[in-house]
C-alpha cells in the first residue's frame, strides 16, 4: 500500500507488483481554484481531512485488510513539507500499528513507474530501459532510465515547468486553475500556426528547455492585441502556444532518443495528459519505429499507484525499510533494520 500527499492530491493505492488492485485519489482542485494556485496551508488541512477516508476506500476497493499487506510506502518528497508530513505520519502510524516495513519513495521515481502499471485497461511494459519525458506542474525533465534506481537526468527546464507555463498562460486568459486541461481543450479547436511564438532553445545542442520566454511572448501579444474577442481567437491563441511547447518538447526528446539509441519512449507527469504532446510523439513513433508509452490519463497526475509500484519494485530488489522516516531512534525497535523480504515473511496479522 502507498500513500501520496506531496501537493494537492490525497491518494492511496494497493498494488501487487505492477498490478493495481485499488487506486483512490481525492483531488483538492476545488479548494485551491479560487486562489489561482495551490495554497500550502489549505493543502495540508485538506490532506488531514482526506487521508484516512482515502486509505479506507482503497482497502475496501481491493477487498483487503491491513493484515493482508506486505509493506507500507509513502511519498517522501519532493513536495510541500506540510502536505508530505500528513502522508508520512499516517504511513508511519500504519506501519507501526501493523508491524509492516515502511518505505519512502521519491515522487519523481513514482512518476517514472506510471507507464508500467497494469490494470483492467492498460498493460504497461516492464519498467526499463527507456527514455522518460517527465512533465508536470513543477518539473520538466528528460531522464534516461536504465533500471531501478539507475536514472540519468539528461536535462530539464531552466525556468518554468511545462504545466506551470500552461497554468500561467491560462491565468493571463482568465481561464481558471489548473489551466493545462482547459488550454489543451481550446487548442484542439484552434490553428497552431495562427500566431508565431518562439521555440526557445530548440537548436541548442543540449537537452535543456526554457518556457519563461514563451510565457512572456504570450503576455506581450496580449498587451499588443488585447484579450481575444472571439472564441475562435482564443482557440487560435491556445493552439499557437501549445504548438510552440509541443514543437520544442518533441524535437529535443526525439533527438535525445535517437542519440541514445533507446527503443522505448515514455511520457509521464500531469502535463503528459496533453493531447498535442501525445499526438506528436505517437506519430514520431510510427515514423521512426520506436515504442511510445504514454502514461494512462488516470496515472498522469499525482496518484499513489505509481508510488506503490516503485516501492514494490524496490522490495523485490531486496531493499530494506526506510528507517530515516522515523525521526526518533527508539522507533527503530518497532521497525527493525531487517530485510524487507524477511519482514514480509514473519509479519503477523494486526492485533
Ligand atoms: O503531476 P501533476 O498532477 O502535479 C505536479 O506534480 O505538478 O501535474 C499538474 C500539472 C498542472 O500544471 C496542470 O496544468 C498540468 O499538469 N496539466 C496539463 C494538462 N493536464 C494537466 N498541462 C498541459 N496539458 C494538459 N492536458
Ligand atoms: Zn507529480
């Protein structure tokens, strides 16, 4: 079982290896929308409200008891500290109460696992090797994934993350928060060549990105031309912005894939839901003959299934419980530093 509470989604999932038995996500979008972004203190409080119900819902959905589990995992970071603490404290409580090993998972490693999940509608491939484009509200990274724990960050954004650029452009257009899905929907009906926006760093011989200049270009365009006065103008503007983002992401990602000679490309993270990005990479895959695996839409945004799958892989590889999550040494006695496989074997049912 894994818990995820790093930002504005409270999630709990139960997996058997890569197979998802239950994945429950409580979104806080309605809480934060009036403020145009995530308010950390409100996020922590909303996690407190949702964490236990979401956990019970996951157990109910999987038809399991706490005593049926092998381990408890939790997103250890990066994320909002007050938000992370809620998930970590609940996971610690569950682990201590049930005698299960506790594993901390890096949120980004979790996203990398989202393409290999298996459920009724998606049979993801085994984890690695592949090239991953990780695009979310806080991150834009190209990662060469050679195996579990063997990740090389090739490059990333020097300023705004992709999702962040979408959210900021949406704000300029008065489209609400989060802006990614709305801008994407409008873009699908517009003309991508209506307005010429810059493709920053596209010809630089590196794997770095920059989206702050594009955001400024949209702002300058709005100052000069005013807000779009018709739905068609709004759609054209969104489509032109999206074309600029997708051109750079696709061009540099595809070039990196060819250079590395990697046969599989994965795209993960909240902005991996973007229709333009998925279509561009899909058509390149057909043309260049590589395997393209986009994260299923339900696992693009933050969820606990990806965290649980990462933890399951680590357990299978023999990793011990992450004792550093227990800040007080005396707690070591409750989760002794033994191998997880040994722990799994002699853990009794909850009393
Ligand atoms: O991974 P995620 O749920 O949270 C973070 O870890 O950041 O990603 C959320 C981000 C938001 O910035 C949102 O606007 C963006 O993903 N996003 C999109 C789309 N759907 C969500 N960006 C572009 N196109 C989309 N369809
Ligand atoms: Zn995320």
